[in-house]
């Protein structure tokens, strides 16, 4: 199953991307972030965390925001990881 439906660049200077994901994958993505990263805040439909120095925000039910400005992680690597869940 492919989780990521499409990816759009929101801000080039901060390398901020918005990924549209399948609603059924959001639970898997949150579990992955808890196991492989660090959850920094959780409030209602919003979950913020860190993964390899990338700021990841889950916007339930179907969006993931990634800020890669201070990370060596690329958007392609993140997409591949999310699609493998």
C-alpha cells in the first residue's frame, strides 16, 4: 500500500513540504514516529515530533508536514520510508 498520495513544496527556504497521505496510514505513521523519532507535542488532531533532525507534524486525518531545513534527510527518503509502512 502506498501511503503518500502527493507531495508539495510549501516553502523552499525552509525546505517545508506538505504530504497528502491515505487516512488509513496515519496511525502507522504516528506509531513509526513514536518508535523511530521523538514526539514533542500532541494535541487533538495535531502531533509534532522529530525524526533525524527533521520536524514532522501530523495533521490528522490526512496530512504530514516536514521541515527539512536542518536535516540531512531528503523528501525522497522520507516518502520512501512512509510508503514502506
